[in-house]
């Protein structure tokens, strides 16, 4: 049997990893500025993470959600503490798409409405309604096409107001990333997030804060939406939540009430997933990783801005996008194959930095040195 060929692959086979470093099968070391797509939050194979998972596996790895699991309650309490949402409720699942599916489903249950407002450049997942609310027609299958999702311009307060004036009574939810990831690392403005909050409150809609990629301390705040000083009704989290173990969740405001059978999952909230998620939160707290992400991110952003040829630098914390001329087609590959540095990308030509929150200033400096060297080889850059 062959693998279903849907992933364009780099010609690198990763054999082991530690912290912000990975090694291939030939023993070559790479600096990981990509974090497996913002998944590696506390560094590869962190000792506390490995210990937590190992200890849990020796006890029990899985049972269904038909029995009491104290580790779920322990995770809920720790997440409430670290996220500063102690009065919220927690529903555990397995992936970011599943988290957003459940968030939108819950919003529809709560309001009795069918319409969802999403934004241009959004990415919310690849399943059912999550993909319908994603601004990429190529990955929306015919069965997922719906007229229930309204797309508006991102960061456009005026168009949002007009939409609510016309359709406010039909809108179940507004969903937005605090920083668009696949859309090219584009932060939501304070005014935009505050207007979403105000309009949702006024019209009885549910504000869903997609924090799958931009959450868990990556921005320098626990949620990137926190910069606007607002509170959403539902936060969806995944990626960095488990540092590589499949775990996701929605944090649900207290006014949204559950009933038995409303939501469900087979694997969500299993003991191993909870152990991984607890290890991440404990490490974020003990090592001040949210603060580190803010500090190292500010250093990178300051150094990257105004470099020759770079069109724009966007982001917060350790979620950074570097927009380059479309003619610079080899820079990302050169960083990988010539300099041994993993980065991400967004179309048409944005380098995405999504490293572990443990990234040091020295490691950031190594990236900057290599990046500046690569800039000098690009067409149109003054090499004098």
C-alpha cells in the first residue's frame, strides 16, 4: 500500500529532536523555526513532558468518556488558571478542526440560528463547517459548500456593522483568528475585535475566538485576542496544547449551558492527552514561556523590519510573517538545505516563523544571521 500523496515533502527525514533542534538520519542538525506548524510549544522531547507521558502510560493510556477521569478535571483547573478563564467550561477533543466544529455547533445550539460570519484569509480547519468557514475554495468539497457562511473583509469594521444591520438576527456566530496564520500572519486589530465583541453582545450572537495556532502563549499573551482587552464566548485551542500529542479543546463561557449528548468524542480527553496537555501548561508556567515568546518575538520583529528587499514583517510574539517579493522563490529552500533552518510559508511568498516558545535569543540570532546572508543573494538587493 502507498501513502495517499497529498503532502509536498521536503527532502529531509527527521530522526530525533530536542528543544529547538532536530537531526536528520544523516546526523545533520537543523534549527527548528517552524515547530511542526506551531505545534511544538515547549520544545521537542522536553524532559517534563516525556516524564509526564511515561508515568501516565504506565497507569492507563485510554478509556472512554463513560467513566470519571480526575485528570480531565485537573487539566480544566490548570487551564482555567493559566488562561485566566477559571469560570469557563472545558470540552476536550482531538484537533483544531474538531474544536472549531464543536464551537460552531454549540453556537448554533445556543442561538437556534444557522449563519456564521467568517473573514477573508481565514483558516479554521478541513472538516465540514470548519472548512466551509475557511477562505480557500480549492479545499472545500462540493458536499461542504453552504450559503450559511458569510465572508467579510478581515479587519473591516464598517462591513461588519453593515452585515449585522442586515442579518444580525440570523447570525449564530462570528469566528476569527486573533492572528491569521495560513492567511499570512495578519493580526486582528484591536478595533476589529472590540467591534465583534460589541455586535455579538448586542445581537445575541456567539463570538468564537479561533486560537488554534495563535493561542497558548505564542503571541506573548495566552490568547492573541487578549491584546484587544475583550473576552470571547468560546476559545478553540489545539496545536501547541499537546506539544505534538493530538489534543484540542474549546473553552466555553458559563452562560452557554450543556446537556447530555450535546457534544461527544471517542478519543478526546483520554488520559494520555490530558497528561501531555498538563505537562505543556506546567512548563509554560514554570519557565515563563509566554513572556519569553513576547520578548524573543519583539527582538526578531525589531531586527527583521527594514531589511533590504523585505516587503513587510507582521506578527506578535513567536508568530511572525516575513513577506518577500514573489520572485524570491528559493529563499525558504536555501534556508533549509544550505543553512539547516526549518521555516514555514504562506502563499504567495511569506516566510512563517512558528518556533517553540523556548527559543533563546542566541538561537534567534542564528536565524537572523542566516536570513540576512540569504537576503544578499536575492535579485534586486544591493549587495554593497
